[in-house]
C-alpha cells in the first residue's frame, strides 16, 4: 500500500515511462511466439494536445467525469437496470478507472484485479487533479496495435501532431477506444462512422470547453 501511494504520488508530476498494458502487449507477443514489435508511445504535455481531443474522449467515455469521484454510480445503476430488463450488461468504467487499470494493471476479470482497480482509482482521485487524470489517459490510451497515446495515434493515422487534431479527427480516434484493436481509424466501418457522429453530437451538446 505504501509503495503504491508513493508511485501514484510521483506520477502526479512525472510522465509514466510505460504502462502495464504496454508491457502486457510485449508479454503477449512472447507467449504467442510473435517477433518483437516496438511500442509507439510519445508523451506530450497538455499544451501539445488539441482541446478537441479532450472534448471527444469525455463525450465518448465519461460525460460525468468532472462530477464524480472516480466511480459513476449513476451509470452503474443504469447499466444494472438495463441488464435486469433483459438487455446486455454494459461497462460503466470511468476515465479514472481506465487510467488505473491501463497504467497499473493487466486485463483480467478476477475479483482481485477489480479490487486493485478500485484502490488505484481512489488513489488517483485523491492525489491527482482531474486535469492530470485526463492528460495521462490521453497519453497512455491504446489506439491500435502497439500504439499508445494521442500523439502517436495522430502521427500514425493523420501524419500530424496531436495539437493539430480537428473536431472530426478527434472524434474518430475517440470512437475506437472501446476496442482499438478491432476498430481502426484508417479503415472505418459503418459502426465506427456512426459512433463518430454520435460523439460529435455529444461534443456539441456538452459545449466545447478548455479541459487543460
């Protein structure tokens, strides 16, 4: 517990050199006998990220981000009601929870990992500002095969730095986040286009704000 508190405190100011998800991708390659493939990851400061990117991920992933304390109880309750009515159980992870699991944990559905996710989410919300959580999320989110962070994604898909992303480009990148290995910004499916349009509408409804 002490070491995790120290680590989270240090990362309040220092850029993460890597993440658990990045390391996990290398382990997957090794286990599956694939040749080594480098991770594309370029940390950038908040000033080097388009404000549209901030708006897009909030609209797509966590519209109540600035209102909750790490766990969106309203979304969790809504998801349970939909499931009880016969619908599919939807995820209700907040951006804070996603940072916790992407940065410190590996994909797993065990109760232990979920408990650790809760612990790290509490630490992030207690020790970091919302702006820091959002910045780290944009920098470590997976946007494709061995591709992490908004800067690497912008360079890979649009050949521009993240600070030059326009509204449409930011929305299509945010649209891939639920499944970045299946949904590809370079080969948008009909579903991905529909999700992009939905995100653009949500961005408009929320109003363009400066989240930096």
